[in-house]
């Protein structure tokens, strides 16, 4: 099990009324001392194991399996944040074909975090798979159908995009700067292909870029794509939405369109690393989980296309009926998105 260190310390200390664990663990966290962090968990192993085993369980045939900690907890790191790595061995009363895994780790009621999600991969008695657990879906059975597992990851991907304001703003910047349906469809497809590539490469452990680099670039990409449209308005005024001579065909774009497409693709590569970071993917995981992550990606794309289908037609109608109003509207949206992206960029560079 990989659990965020500082969250584990405060939760376990609170649940077990273990003030020494809180003091030692918090001091080690603030000092950034991994040896002291591991020592704090070792010195209070019973409190830590008690917290985890009370909230994460495995059962077989309706009977609970008994967890035993193997070795001492070690400290790893994800996105610059220390994580506690615990190896637990569950002994089950009988050998059955179905196991039920339940997680209630770090619930909202503790008041420390909201909306915790636990991603589980398993290989038990010839069965393998993955699942995403949260307060709404706290458990799963290893005997459940494949479409039930994938449905959870589809919803997780959809929720991630809807609650990820930076990705929503990037998409709005793409829509505002697109002059016709062809451009936004190709831009969205380019973005999808690009971030899918790096998302899968990260999931396979073939590429890894620290979050301190990825997150500022994502913020800068939002400002850059929005700024591209503002630059077009400044340079061409009311003719910013006009098209240069382009070839015929469904995929033909003018020179500005192709240049914008290339920029979007490059930024899409970085966004894929951001999606991977959101799930804590920083090492090679199983092919089983990889299929679930593909479904997660499909959830992202369905929401993205839905937003395009709703917003772009409205923008198209506005541009046709009131060109100046349409230009001002897209300019205002692009300006607001660009400013927000620059603010995030500065914040993420400075670490604030």
C-alpha cells in the first residue's frame, strides 16, 4: 500500500489518540527527513497498522482476512510528496474464488481531505484486475464483470476533467480560438492523441517527468493557447476569424491552423503527464491496470467532446449573427483564461 505520509500520520494519530506519533511524524515531515519519517512509522507501527486495517479490508467467503505487516514501512516519493509504503499480508480463513476488497481510508469525516479515491490492482488465485474505490463505491469483488470495473474508471475520468479547472480552461481556449468546426475537432483530436500517448507511456513506466516541471508548463500552455487568439485579434482585428487560402478536403487547414495544431499537440503531450500525475502513476504498472486507464482516458474524452458539442455551436451562431459581439466574446474569454494561466504559472514556479 502506498499512502501519503503526512495524511497517514495525522489520521492514524488522531484515530489512535497517539500524540507522540503526531509530534514525531509531523516534525520529520516538516524537516524533510525520510529516515526520521520511517522511524516515526516504525516506532508507532501498531497505531499505523490499526488505522489501515480498520479502514482497508479483504474478505473471502464472507469472512474477514487477517492482515499482518511484513517488514517496516519505507518512504517513497510522488510529485515531490513523501509516501509511506506498507507491505501487508492478508491471511484468509478459506480458499475461495471470490474476494471482496473494501476501502474507507481517509474519509471526508476526518476533515483532512475530501473525495479520497483508492486505486487497487490485484492478482488473486488466477484472477487479475483493477478498481477505483471511493465513498460512493467503497468495495468491489474480484468476481465482478469487466464492464463494472471499467465503468468505475470511465466515471473517474469524466469526473477528473469536470473538476480539473485547468483542463477545462485549456479546452475553452481551444474553442474560443477555433474559427470553424473543422479546427476545433482537429485540435481536440490532436490534443487527445498527444496526451493519450504520454499518459500511456507514463503508465508503462517509459517516461517520467517531475510534477514541478509538468504543472508550470500546463499552466503556461493554457495562457499560450488563449494568447494565440488574442494575438490574432490584435494583428488582424475584425478579420481574426477569416481564413487564409487552404486546400480542399475535410482535413485541410490554412497556415495558421496548422501552426496552432502543432502547438496544441506539443502541449497535449505535457497534459498527458499531468493526467498520469493525477493518478499517481510514476512507475510501470500491470497491463490490466493499463486497460482501466484507457477507459479513464475515454471518460475524459467523452466529457471533452460534450463540452465542445455544447459550446462551439453557440459560439458559431453568435459569430454568424453578430460578428463583432462574437469577436469580443472570444477575446474576453481568451483574456480571462490567459491571465488565469499566467497566475497559475507564477504560483507553480514559485511553489506557492
